[in-house]
C-alpha cells in the first residue's frame, strides 16, 4: 500500500456506492486486469 495506486492497483473507500467500483472493474477487465482494494482510503 505504500506504493499507492497505479495502472493496476486502485483504492476505493467503502461508501455503499457501487457505481464507481463497477466502472473500475469494467476498466480493469478491458485492460491488463488489476487489484481493487475496497475500504481503503488513499
């Protein structure tokens, strides 16, 4: 987590709003893949 976000790592706060998370999942699915850490704030 020290290295922060990158092209394949994304942090998402847990706000109960899934739209942004779903958009990130879609973007990762259409590229190289990646890791989404839900409940983590930058």
